[in-house]
């Protein structure tokens, strides 16, 4: 996402000249830039960084961790027990575990 400035039309023209097959969409204060493939996305990021344009990258869903919530477990169940069960029986790689507490104890896992 590219931050929109006063001269954003010139910026878009530069970007389209350098990285030609791009789709762009106006979204509030930002311009969403959609690349057709990963290689084009990397070259776009390098171009934006080299020209010192204000931008940020949203990682694709395939790169984001899966978050799951496990409910209705006894309160005395340790995080290590749950992590071991997910790794051995579920064949998951657990990146982070957090004990959430509201009315019922809930555990958030990132796989």
C-alpha cells in the first residue's frame, strides 16, 4: 500500500513505467498496488524503497500464521501439555501460545 500524496499521479506513472503489469485501487489515504506474481511484488518493493516512497506491505495469507482458539479445557491444563499434543498428534508447528482469560479460560495458538 502506497501512501497517497499531492502528486500521486506522477508516482503511479513512475511505478507503472518501472513495474508494468500492476493493478491499483484507491483506498482512502492509500493506494493499493496488486502485483501479478511474487517476483513482480519483490521488484515493486525494491523500487518503492529505492525511491523513498511511503509504503507498507501486507503479507499474503499464505505467509501469515494460522490462529486457533482451544476452548473447554480444564483450567489446570498446562501450555506445555497442549503444545506437546499439537506437535505430536496434530503434526503442527506451534510458534506462540497465549492464555486468554475472560469468562472462561481460552488458549490462543499460532501455527
